[in-house]
């Protein structure tokens, strides 16, 4: 069902009873559809478990490492100004972890801890090392992002 409101409604989104509404900001068209609860699958459960472990992973890293991830995110956002998509320290950590999994398929993101990174000599012991190994996109002035993960 396609719904169009007059210009007095500049932004409308969310749920109303059993319907979901959202606005296309370019055209101003508001879409309304019946809310359908997505089916929980094994893949959804795995992604949720990885995200839960990433939160625990984040709690175990040093504050300097998290500060470096946030600095990287700020510099990356400035370098890609005008493009869509912004990153934060947490999303940068997720990018590093998934890039690590892609580069080294034996890494288990469901159980990975910062101590495992040190013990297994994985290439994300610092943000600088992750950039040098191609796990994060290159940014200018990355050499000072060298705080250890623990």
C-alpha cells in the first residue's frame, strides 16, 4: 500500500498497531505496510551470538585500543566525507573482526578473546597493524594508532 501525505508531514516513520511506516527522503513518499515478524533462523542466531561475543571482546580490550578505534573512525569519516555510511569505534571493531575471519578462516568469532589475539599472534594486536595488514582501509596518519589490544 502506497501512502502520500501533504507537505506538513516532513518525516514519519515507525509502527502503528500492525503497520510499519517509513518515508523516502528523496521523493517524500511514505510507505506503509503490514508488519511481519521475521522468522528466527540459525544464521540470525549465529550473528547475534557473534555480536554478543564482540561486546565481551570490547570489554576486554585496553582503553588505548578503543581510543585508537574511535580515532580511526573519526579520520575515516573525514576522509570519506560526502559518501554514505559513517563508522564508529564499535563498528570499526566489528569490521576488524570480520576482516580477520575472512583473512584467517580458522578464527572463531564466537569464542575469540583479546588474550587469544595475543596468544595466536593475530594481525590485529593494534589498529596500526590491522591497517598495515589490509584488514582496515588505509587512512593518512595511521602510524600513531599503535596502542596494544591488552
